């Protein structure tokens, strides 16, 4: 393993952190300038921009006839976004969830996840499917901006104190804001590329199978811009961008990236049977899990973030055990399906019911 691989790995991490900071600074100020809430900026500009690596990988894979990588990158990235990115950001600071996410955006992620699953039942995501998905992301973007502009008068004062530019008047200039966003996105994409390439090289040198690399390193690596952006946003207290970035990225992956990749891939995207049976249902379940957690107090607490992280590690462990056909796989699957998951579901239901009861009691 050459020294240059390690150097590019470190440089990739540095570029990710620097790019995320520039992107959050520019996007938050741009939101205030145009009367668009930082939540919607996180759901659109930031989310779509940080999903650029997934778009590049899926489109290139589709054109190269590697549909498995294209679809696996989309599904794996969504699982990573919710479990790892939101989990880590919530551990750093509890994340406040807006009403819009609970009423509109998370249900849309659930619906889009189910729609993609249904489209994949025949083993292909074809041209018509791609057109439908692409139209969906265009319609969502227009709707999100229109909704935000209707609320702009109300949210202007709300975000003025948090995002005001009194201490940094140069940030109030439009060219500076655009330069920050473009520069941040450029650093994020370049950093992610260097980091993924270096990680794959290191993994191969250590003897890790390419199947594991595709299911974990590629999907997680292309989601590193979302991870860096949400973590930096959480550290800076801009929690609307931290959460909105993840949910918006999931929607863009499901509608925009899957749609565009299906449109440019001759014959459409082929979906492996194993993905229809396991990975896509896991993605749907992860999206569904957001509803009770987000609705319970409109807050993602630290212990819930830790729960997300734990489930992502369990998912990766399952992939490793299944790929290597390890003898521990049956026992691990039984423990997860028979004990851990039911206990978690019951806990979330009790938490949600308790929260609703408390709200009713307070209103009385």
C-alpha cells in the first residue's frame, strides 16, 4: 500500500470538513436573503448538492452496465443517511424536527421508498419508471420552494437572529454566498471521491471482498458529504439544515438519482433479487422508523441517535456475515428479528403514545 493512498485519504477528509463548513455558511445566508427557510434550503440546494457523488456513481455505473452498483448505491446511501448521518448528528446535539418534515417530507420519503420497491418487483426500473421518478423530484422541488415563500414573512424574523450577518457583513453579499456554496460543493465532491478511492484501495490491500466494498464503502463513501454537512450544521446549531439535508438527500436519491440513472441506462436498471428481498425492505423500514421518532416530541434525542447508529452497525454486520456465509449468521438473524427489533418497535410506540397523551393533557 503506497503512502500516496494514505495522503489522499487524509486530504479527502480535510476537504469534506472544509467543504461542508463553506456550504452551510453559504446556504444559510442565501436562505435569509431570498426569504426561503434554511429547512427548505437544506431539503433542496444542500441536499441535492451533497448527493452529487451518488448521482455520478449511479449514472456512471448504469452506463457501464453495472446496475447492481447503481441501485445498491442508492439504497445503501439512504440507509446510511438516516441511520449513520442522523444518528451521529443527534448524538452531537438533539435535533429539533419541524412540523413540515413530519407532515410532508418524511411521508414522501416513505412513499418514494415503497414506490421504488414496487417498481423493482419485476427486476427492472425502466424508462417509464425513470420518467415518473424524475418528474417527482421536479414537482417536489417546486412545491417546497412555493411553500417556503408563503411562509417567508413569518420565518424572516425567526431566522434573522440566528443567521444575521452583523458580525460578518461580507457574508451578506450575493456573490460571496454563491461562491461559498459552489466552493463547498466542489470540495465535498472532490473530497468524497478521494476518500472513496483511497478506502477501496486500502480495503483491497487488506483482503476485503469487493462485494463488501460495494455494499458498504461505496454507499457510505458517496454519503460522506451528507455526513460532513449534517455534522457541521449540528455543531454550528443550524439543526434545520442538519435534518433537512438528510431527508432531502433521501428524496433526491430515490426520485432524482434513480430516475436519471434509469433514463440514461440502456434497457433500464436491473435490480438483483437479493436486493428486492432484503436491502430495499430495510430501506423502507428505516424510512418508516423516522415517523414515530420524529413525531415524539418533535425531537431526535441522543439515545435515539445512538439507536440509529447501532442499527447501522448491525446492518453492516449482517452484510458481512451473509456475504462470508458465516456460521454465526442464523443466530444473529434470530436475535435481531426475534428480540431487538420487537423491543425497539414497542419502545417507540410507547414513547409516541406517551407524548400524545402528554400533549392532550396539556391542552386540557
